[in-house]
């Protein structure tokens, strides 16, 4: 592992923090110090059982190491352990959360809004759909079959019916399938995903918003994974670029700073375009702190206790790396996307692999008609790449994916597995009419370092494939 700068950063910062409270009378703080050193050493050894999530050779799940300044700021804040439920519990950290949230909202073009941090993207989406329930009680929630499974679970918790609509061959919500649901007249909210978990697909938000004008529903954007790509929208393929350009018209947005935002878990964020929706959070609890007349974060959140340290870490990171187009933070996103494009290019040039088909099995046309047959060209929309192993049958396709996955892990390269419809990979010999799902390989190239490591990743992937298929 590279030298960790955090201990040195913390040493100076801790002295500065202690100086701020130097006027307090001293007291004996009980640490029960005996044994702490050996316990922490035992922790270090146990952590070896994890995959090396911080390293560029880990390209499996959506795990991006927190920036050193985020880790240091989080640890520094834990000296006080603030609670951002109310101003009494986290005066400084609450103010820092408000400032950091304003910067995130500004990324989407919002100046007037309601929003706060959450402990996760799941809870952020829960709040967004809870708000949808307040505004359209009893009306259905719909989302793509590639939307995160949490939306259906949340809908069940909220006692709302949820319907999953078909996706096209690129994993994006099919507009024809959506409109079939809208014609039923009982849809209250459409969940548009900008960056699906499986393949980083971007739903056609601009077209969904046009349907909103006709059918009158609420639009919630789940951008937990892909939200920060708003900063480099001009570098994306045209459909994705149009979707990101329209994101400011959504009614609510979820984004996870603990994914691309370089933050420790858990740090999610929910935003509402209309600040007046805060009326649904109003409560008169006798045990809420009342030392301030200002609106505190506990009054606009379903969660109560929340780690103020998460807000401090986010604030510090955004001060160091402002979330603006063309900045260093945005350039890091662009590096990961370039790595994904390069990996996809190499996969398409190797006959052992079946990347996603260049022409999807049906188009985005609302009548479900097949595409014209003209090659539309497929490139990863964000920084996730999926591909299958070429084999005579779907069963063998899945078996080879598992074997290559295992061989890659033995060689120090960590990928992920995902199941997608076999038809999305185009015709291939005897399996061209097999429509069921197959197990595929998936790579999340979300670290900026992945661009420089793509040769090494490709070499290890090729070696693993050689062991399995020659």
C-alpha cells in the first residue's frame, strides 16, 4: 500500500482542534487504554480478509476509496462526534452540511430547493418516494426493470403499488412500455435512473419529461450512482447528455457522495425542487432541541440521528475539489469514463467476448418497433462495462463467465458478475434465439487511476480467459 497521508494530516489538525477548546478546565477522560494497541493490530489483520477496494485492480463493485481529506476530516470530527439531527447536536457540522448541499444542488442548476444528507442512497430514495406518497396518495410508482430493486421494496413499505417497465437493449427505460403504464391513468411517480447499478445505463429523462406534460406525474431521478456525471455531460453520448441536461426539471433527485463523491459510507443525499414540500416534515416533538429558532436539519428529514462527521468530510472534500465542470474532480470522472471506453473497445476486438450488441433488439420508439437495422453503435454511457463470454449455449456462456471471474480473482484482478438478457448481446450461433438471462462479467472503472491501469487490467483479463477458453 502507498503511504497513507491521513495520520500526518490528522496530527496537525487535531492540535488545532484541541487549541480551539483550550479554555475548558481539564478533566480525566476514561479511555480504558490498556489493550487498545493490540486490539487495533488485530483489526488490521482481520481487514486483510477484504478485497483491496482501494486498488485499481479492484474493478468489481461500486467501491471508490474516500479522498484522504475526507477520511481525515471525518476522523477529526469524531473527536466531537456531532449529530446533525438538530443544531444543538451539531452546530458547526449542520452549517457545513447546508453549505455542502447547496453546492450539490447548484450542480443541477437549483438555487431554491429543499435537501439534506442521509445515511445512504436507499434512505434518500425512501424519502423521495415518501414525499411522492404525500403528494399523490395511493397512486402507483413505476420504474425500469433495470432500476435498483430498492424502489420496489420502498414502495412496499409505503403501501404503494410498484410496476416495473421493460428496458431496451442498452438497459434504459423503454418509452413505449412506460407509456403503456401511463395510459392506465393511475401513475403518480416515474423513477428515472441516471446510472443503473448493473450497467450504468441512463434513462431517457428528457423524453420522460415530455410524457409528464401529457400524463401529469411526478418525476424522481435516482442518480445515486451517476449524478456527478452532470459535470461532464458534454463528454457523454448524445442520449445521456440530453438526459443530464434535463435533470434540473425533475421533482426530486438522489445522489450518493459515498460513491463518486469520494466520501466514506454512509453519505447519501436527497433534493426536492420545491422548498414548500418541507411542510410535510413538520412536527412538534417535545423532545426536539429548541435552543435555536432556525430551521434545523431534523425538521426536514425522516431520519433523526445522523453522523455530523459525514457532513464535515463532504464539506472538506468539496472545498479541496470543487464540484464544477472542468475542475480536478470532474477530470477524475472523465478518466474513469475513458478507461471504460477503452476496455469496451478492446473487448469488441477480441472474438472470445460478446459485448453489448451495437444495435439494440428494439429501439427507443414508443411503439416498440424494431430498430431499422442500422448500426447505432454502443459505447458505455458512464464508466461501467458489461460483457459476456462467447460460447455455444447460454448455459456455457454463464459457466465461462463464472470461471473467468474466478481466474481473474486468482490473478489479482477483481471483477463482478451480473445477469442480463442473452438477447442484448446479439445473435451468436445456436444461442441467437435463447431469450433468457445469462451471467456476464461487469467492471466498474470508477477510480481515476483505472485509466493508467487499463493495460494491466486487460493483460490479467486476457490471461484468465486463456486459462478458461484459450
